[in-house]
């Protein structure tokens, strides 16, 4: 099990710096991409893409004009961002190096939707680990594309 997306496994984090291009805009991280997709306003998307850090992008994403279908599409948007991210051959190779390990975004900031928080307040809650689950789907897709299944 890999349950901490830092150090050797930092590339699994949405905060990992790698450019993603989508609809003519380049996003420095998957976090920038994901936050920008919360809105349909191209100017807000560009502003998020220009944020200096993924943390700034996340904060800005909380203040955008939220697209009406966001709750319905956010998981598919995350999957799309991960597919774009791991289209990078080096990142894809690193993802494959995780083998068949279960990938869990272990957090301490109470994120039990995309991860699994281990703080004392959340210790009794089983996180949904949506990010980890989507990463494992992308890993399987890469294995399939490369004929490794």
C-alpha cells in the first residue's frame, strides 16, 4: 500500500508540477486543471492557470462561478486530468512502478472524499479515496495500452 503522496511518491499528488494543456490553456499542475474546470468561464480558467502555486489555484477554485453540473462531472474531470498528466511517458513509467499497490491519498486535512484523513478527528471515518481509486484506474489503462495486462 502507498498511502502518502510525498517523497518518492510525490508525483502521485495533484500538486506535483507537470504541465497539462487543455483547450488551449496550459495548467502547471493537475490541481490547477481540476480547479479551473469548476467553472465554464474562460477568464476564470485562465486566472487559475496563472496562479503561482497549486494551493493558490485551490483557493481560487473555491470562489469561481461554479458550473451547474459540477457535482455530476467532477470525478470524470479528475480522471481526464489524470489521463492528461500521465500521458507524460516518465510519469506513466513511475505510475507503473507502483505495481499492484493500493494507492491511498493519505491526508491530515480532513479530505475524506478524494483521500483518507488520518487525523484524530477523522480516525473513525473511512475515506472514499477517490483520487487513489482514479490513479489505479489510470495505471490499469496504461498497462492495457502497453499490453502489460
